[in-house]
C-alpha cells in the first residue's frame, strides 16, 4: 500500500507568527469575535478553581471547625460564585453565539471575495488549483486551517490559565510543613525531597503528554493520507440522493459496487485501512503508555498528599484541594503541549491559506474608459501557451473583426477555439503579441469595463437553483418586462406559459421541493436569454450545443442569428451548422488560423474547411 508524505509541522516561531497573523485578520475582518473566546476560558478557569478552594474550606469546616456561622459563610460563598459565574457564562455564551453564528458565512464571503479578486489565469493554473484543493480538503474534510485555529488558540490560552490556577492552589502543598512529632516523616519538609517529588510529578506529566502527542501524530499521518478517502466518502454520502443516478443504480446494482470500496486497503478508514493499522500498532501503543503514565502520576499524587495530611501537615479539606489542583495541573500541561503540537501542524494549513489569500494580481489593469459604440478588435501576432505547458495552444494569430459582424470560429476539438475566446475576453493575456480594441492594447482599458462588453454562453454554462428571472438577469433585482422579452426572443415563450409562477418559478429542486426541472434544450434557451439580457455589444457562443445533434444545433444557431440583430456575434464550434449565415469564418487547426473567408469561398477553396464540411454535410441536408 502506498504512503503519502505526511504533513510537516511548522517551526515554533513560524507557528506563532502565522497564528498571530490569523488573529490580526480576525480582528480586522471580524472585530470582537475572538475576545469572548479568551474571556470565556479565563472565567471558566477562575470559577472552577474558586469552587475547588471553597469546597476544600467547606469540607474542613464540616470535619474540623464545626462553626455554624463559618459553615453558612462558605455555603453562601459557593452558591454566590456559581450563580454569578453562570450568569456571566450565559452573557458570554450569548455574545459568542452572536459572533460565531454568522462567522462561517462571513468567512466564506471574505474567502470568495478574495478568490474573485485573483486573476482567472492564476486560479486556472493547475498548481493553484491543487493548492485550493488542499485548502478545502484540510478545512472542510479534516477540520484543519482557519476554523481549527480559532478553537486551538482558545484551548491554548485555556491551558495557560489552567496551569497558572493549578500552580496557585498547589504551592502550599509543598510549603506546608510536617510537624516534628511525625518523626521520620519530617523528610517531607526537606527541600531536596520536595524538589525530587516535584521533578517526578512534572516528569511523569510530560512523559504522559509526550506519549499522547506521539499517539496523536498518527492522526496527522492519517490526515495527509485520507484526501482521496474523504472525497470518496463525500461522493458516496450523496450517491443515492442524485435523481440522475437513480436509474443506473437500480439497473446495474451499483450499490453493491459501492460496498466493495469499504474493503479496500488503500482507503484510510476501511477495516484494513491505515487508520485501523495505526490503531492496532504505534498509535494504540503510545495511547496505552500515555494512559499508564497518567495512572502512575495519579498514584504518586495521592500518596504524597495523603501522607502529608496523615502526618498533620494540613487538614482533610486540603486533600481535595491539592489532588484536584495537581491533577488539573497535569491535565492542563498535557492540553498545552498537545495544543501547541496541533498549532504547529495547523500552521502548515494556515500558510497555504495565506499563500492563496495574498496571491498578487499580475495582470495589467489600466484605467482607460471605453468610448463610442463601434468596436474593432484585432489579434496581432498573438501566441499563447498555458502556465507550465511546453506547447503553444495558439500560435501567431492575426485576426480583425468589427462590430456588427458575425464570425464562426471552427475546427476540430483541441484546435484552440476556446483558448481564442479566453484571450478575447481577457481571462488570459497573450504569451506573445497583443490584442487591440479600437487600436489600443486591451491591457490599457479598465478591466471590468472591458469584460462588460462581452456576453458569453460557454459550453458548460451554469444555471442556479433560483427563480427563472434571477437566472436571466443574473441578479436579485431585475426588469420583469425585459426578462420576459429576452425569454421570448430565446424561444422559451411556450415553456414559460406553462410555468406555475411565470418568471418567478424556481428552476431545479435544490432549495424548493416544487421547483421545476428544465431540459437541456430549455436550459440553453435560458442561457441565451441571459446573454441577451446583459445587452453587450459582443455575444459569443462557445459550443453550448455540443451535446445536441447537428440538426438541432443548426436550428438554435439559426434562431440565435436572428436574435442578436446587429450585435457582433462569434460562434465557436467543431461542427459547421453555424457557418452558412456568418459573414466570416475562421478555421483553426492545431492552434493556428489556417483559413478564413465566407462559406462559399472556403467551400470552393477546399482545404480543412472543405474536409470538415463534406464530412458533416449529410446532417444539414
């Protein structure tokens, strides 16, 4: 079975820097969110130790003092402390919930806004896609990253407060003296003996914590190995919920196929997977040693405290105080050390998050405004290759077209058609050459303003499970008459008349059980209506009908040609049904522009276009 390299831990100084950096981000973006977490830990620690102290005094008074007035005093004290701390906790909890409930939404929005601010070329880079996958894997599947930083930082401070409180209540255990009448037991007063006992107690505490950290280190190995397992688990969790899969599942008994994955040894959480092997091996052994050391520690504490009390160093009430304090000291030291170890692991995930959030925008974005209503676009000696690629996706493209023209860009799959559109819409910048709008390099124009002149219907366009009107307008607010007009132009009027709530009908059933499903052809019409609603001077169809037969594709293109009117329209296709009504046809092959002209001219010329047309002509008869 293969093993992935485990996640390394960040150095301690780097851990504190990254965690503090995260804290600064919280304070800036979500002010006041983290302070209640720390204050809650402080109040909880102080109140618990006050309860230990008062309980000890109450027990002493019951067993030794028997003073009724002092007994009532301690009873009222413990009641008052508990009432006040519970009220304070309720206030803190309410404020915590007020801050934390919207936190996930606020963080996702902040994260998404940052992503949308990064150049598409950077986001589309496989290296950065892998980075985002690792961030999502850590954050949402394994619980590492930003969310873990909140709980770990809170626990870290809780450990510090707990250690301080335990030391405060246990100091007198070592300073209280055994009376001389105790004979040989007076050795308990010897500073060397006291140092020895303290060393043993701390040594066993750290040993138990070390074993615990070594055991939990296997969890980190499992995290680094479980990426595929978690993705597979997430897929299978929703496997039967997808209505589109229901028929295949039943016809081919795919549920049985899924069951087979549970037995695979290369999945982290299967009975024979890495998690089970670690539990039966090193992880389980270290956990057992940790428990054994913890039990040994408890025995030492009980022996030392009880002997000192038996020899007369302090009363019975102090037994509960000291045992509780020393036990909590051990627990909090263990919490502190394990939390520190987890913070170091988590820093690796935080570093990835900051790498993405701080990714610079490298595309030049000018400030020149686009003026006028006539546009001429020119590709001048444009070549392009994707990041990390050795082969050019486009090579030495020279092309010019004006507003109002209708151009078909055709070629076989992989010929560079979609890359051409990505460059035109400035999702990428050319590797070589330049693209001009009205004679000026498009890099000099305001980026968002330049993007606004394009409406694109991509091959894998997306509709959202919201109202029809919101899908067409791509907004919560919309012009109802304009929505209806665009849907009618897109050929959706017949279907629209059957919808229960008209343009307010919700499509798909993701969020509304009585949502309406639409067919592939209807979805394409909605996407076309969305492009028309934007009312941009350039409309581009990037093979949105690839799944349809050529005749149905021809019909859609024919209607769309009427819809766009005098706008500039660019049709991208490896099939030629769109070409006969276009003013101009550009033929791409292997990243190069090899032919250009009208349908009639190119048919007469032959070449690649003639080859493609003759191969497909039977479908257009």
